[in-house]
């Protein structure tokens, strides 16, 4: 018979809740040599945008020490050893050598807004000033036929070299007529496929672009789907969340600039450096969960004392993201930090599965294990069962996505 200590150990050492961060000396030495050559090749190229990163940083009041702190933190975030810090710093200066084309489909532009609404720009924000952003409907002045021309010229000129950022889901119902774009009325589906054809890699930004998001919520009248459901045979990076954190977008671009490759992904095509850990494992309220101290209803004594929000609907045990580490609004805070539970926005089908104010224990959703506890109080280890269910949910979703991706590659 398994004892309590063994059960706790088993639940919190599941492989799906951990990510391997050390690949060994040989791997990193080889990657270091590869990265140095990559940066040397980029430096030999003409910049696509005549802007100096250090000039931008100094003009915004970011001193050299703060920049070096950011470099060290970013190097660690990308799961690289400290010896890569000088290369990461150099990569930031060479981001103007990599062209980016950004298209918006069935979205609210929330991810673009996340970039634009900074009251005091961070280094992450400033990097987008240096980046060679060749097309972005929300930011550019051109419209109509002029915008179409600008896009076509960018695709033609940077054929095979540009990173394609996609924001928004793709409606497939009624032959895609729920979403059309441009002066010629091209469907979102056809637009995406055509733009993807000559891209070096595709970055789906936000949960709508990755998994369909809110537009795909039941009953999904527009037949909304994510990028990976349609695009095959191309490297795809998913950066879900609603909105995605700009730091994670920068991380993906920096990794590509540094190595010429997309970062290591999980089976849902999310970069492991950002989505390799559960919210629950890095939550400042985790100690209250372990102690069985919960907010029972909004405004009670538990809420005033920052107790765990699981009983009022927090889906942290089921959600993989780095919100609790990176945070939002210049690193000021995040949903749980302001007293609002996680709604699992970086997971597939989150709006139907997780976005409600009750724990999984009270949901009418059958967990992969066959069920969850009726109440957190009913059994001493019941609260641990909730965490085990979260791991199971992620494992099942990952397996399905991995199978889907594999089927697409076989075609």
C-alpha cells in the first residue's frame, strides 16, 4: 500500500511537470561554436534597419548595467549556460538582420497591444524597435492596395528568410468566408497558406493562433482553428496565452538569431524555455495550497491573506506557462498576484475547459484519470489529486497534438 509521502513524491515528480535544462558539456560547446559562426555570418550582412540597439537603450534611460542584467536573465530563460551571455548580447544588436512579417487574422489584436501598451519600455519592448518588422497591419501607415503591395514586396524580397508571425485564429466554416483580408478579399486560410509557403519558420502568437482560442469556443460557429491545424511541412512555434507575453516572443526571435534554429519545443509546439513548467510549481501561493489554506469565496479572510485560489477556480495545476516568473506590465504583476485565479489561457480549449470560477473538482468534465475529488476537503490527499489530474490533462493534450503534428508531416 502506497503511503502519503510516496504519493506526494510521485505526484510532484511527474515527467510532464519538469523539463531537462542541462544537456551536457559537449552539447553546449558545440552549440556555442555554432552560435558564434551564426552571429559572424549575420554581422557580415547589411542591416535591414539602420538602428543601433545600444543607442535605443540609452535614449530610453536604460543603463549598461540594467542591460547586462537583462542579458543574464534572458540567457538563463533560454536555458543556456552563462558562457552564452556575451553571444546573447551580440544577438540583440543583430536582430535587425532578421526580417519579420506579422499578419493578423481572426483576433482582437491583443498580442500587438501587449507590445504597444508599455508605459516604460523594457529591453524586451525596445528590441522590437530594432527588429526589422517588414509588415504589420496595425502598426503600418499603408492601407488597401498599398498595403498589399508592401506585403508582396516583402515576401518576394525576403523569400525563404523571413519569420512569419501569425496573430489570430483561422475560420474554416462556409469555405472560409467568415474571414477575408486585403483588397482582393482573400480568405484567412488562403492568406495564411500563401504567406507560410516562403517563410523560414512560423510563430503563432496568442492562444487564438495556436489553438483557436476564444473564437473556437463552443459552439465554434466560424469553425475556427489554429495555425498548426493547417500549415504542414514548416517549422512552427506556438506562443499561447491571452495575450502572449512579449518576453516570450523576444525569446523565440533571439534564439533564432543566435542559432538559426527554432527553440526546443514540447509536443504542443510550445518553446520549453517558456512553457516547460506548471504555473502551480512557481506560484507564490503554493505554500498555502500545500497547507490546505484556500480562498473559499471572494472577499473572505482567505482572500485577504492571499490564500490559494484553487477553490475559486484557479487552473494553475493544469496550466503550463511562465507567467509567475516573467509577469506582465514591466514585470509588475500577473493574474494570481492580483487575486484572480489562472484560467489556463495557454492550454488548448481553455475557454470551454478552464475559464470558469470553480475548481476542477466541481466541473462536469471527466478527467483522464476517470474522475477528480468531490471536494478538496473530503480526503486529505484530495488536493494533491487535483495536481495529478492537471498533469494528466497536459499529458493527454500533448499526446494528441503530437499525433496530429506527426500525421501532418507524413502527408
